[in-house]
């Protein structure tokens, strides 16, 4: 059997060393605890200091806020006034925009009308300025002579129109009188026949009265016939005047045209029966 190993033998002084190490370890642990306590205390002091500092800062901020509160209120009032003014300006701007839109709807039309008026004014001014030149160089003498000749014949044409109007009136009157005369004559003949029958039957008084009525109707018929005949004669007489006035109108035109432009028309006759005379 092998011999058992002998127990370890500590070297000389080893136990004292171990004891010293244990004491040192305890000191280290105690120092660590002290350091931790000191650190916690320092942190607590720092927290308290920070709290105090924060409180002081808060008080200073509150004091600053209290000090600046009037200014803030003034700023708030100014901001409110500025907002109200901005709203009014916005309303005014909207009203102005509406007016501009309303004006824009008629602006083109108004501008066109103004342009037309201006062009018309300028053209009218030029037209008036060229009036003398136009009447001197742009006038056809023959056309002007014909215009004057037509104007000279107008009084005769007007008289012919009046003559024809009177002829129509006399013609209507002649027709009416002729019809009335025929009707009265027929009534007179009828009464005369009745009176004759009454005379034959012995009714002399009635016959005499009817004969008187018949004679009166016959006389009225003659008067109506005479009036109609007079109107018919006037129609015939007025009808003879028309060719004379036509001739005078023709000669008036000829004479006036010749006086206006002697280059294009022959001289009119100087017979006093056909020469130019004013209308009666």
C-alpha cells in the first residue's frame, strides 16, 4: 500500500498574513460604505440645491411674467385690434373686388362705345373740314341742275295734287246729287200718278195735296240735278287745268336746269305763254 500524503503544512507567518488580509478587507468594505454614504449625501445635497435653484428660477420667472403681464395684455389688445382691422380691410377688399368685377362686365362695352364715339367725332371733324372741297370738286353740275329743276317743279306738282283732290270731291258730290235727283224725281212721279188716280175717283182735295207734294219734289229734284251738274262741270274744268300745270312744271324744270348748268341743256323758249312763271 502506498503511503498517504502528508497534510499541508503552512509556511511560517502565513496565518498572520491571512489575518491581516481579513482586516484589510473589512477596512475596504467599511471605506466603501462610507464612500457610498458620502456619495448619496452629496447627491441628496445636489438634489436639494437643484430644487432650491429651480424654485428660485420659477419665482424669478413668475416675477418676470407678472412684470411683463401688462405688456402682454397690451400686446393682446393690439393683436385683437390688428385682427379687427385686418377683418375690416378684408371686407373692404372684397367690396372693392366686387365693384371691380361689376365694372369689368361693362368695361369692354363702355370702351367700345367710347371708341366708336371718338372715331365718329374725328370723322365728323374731317367731314366738316372737307365740306368746302367736297362741294367744289365732288359735285356734278348736271346732277345739281336736275335737283334744282325738280325743286322748281314741286309747286306745280303740289297744285296738280290739290286739283285732283278737288276733282274727287266734286265728282263725289255730283254722284250724290245725281242719285238724290233721281230719287226725288221718282217720288214726284209716283205722287203725280197717285193724284191722278185720286182725281179720277173724285177725291179732289187729296189729289190737290198730292199734286202739290209732287211739284215740290220735282223742284227739289231739279235743284239736286243742277247741283250735281255744277259739280260735274267743275270736274271737267279742273281736268283742263292739269295739262297746263304739267306744261308749266316742265318749263320751270327746263328753265331752272338751264340757269344752273348752261353747258348741257339748250336754252328754253322765251314765249311768255310757256316761259317760267310762278304758280298761281
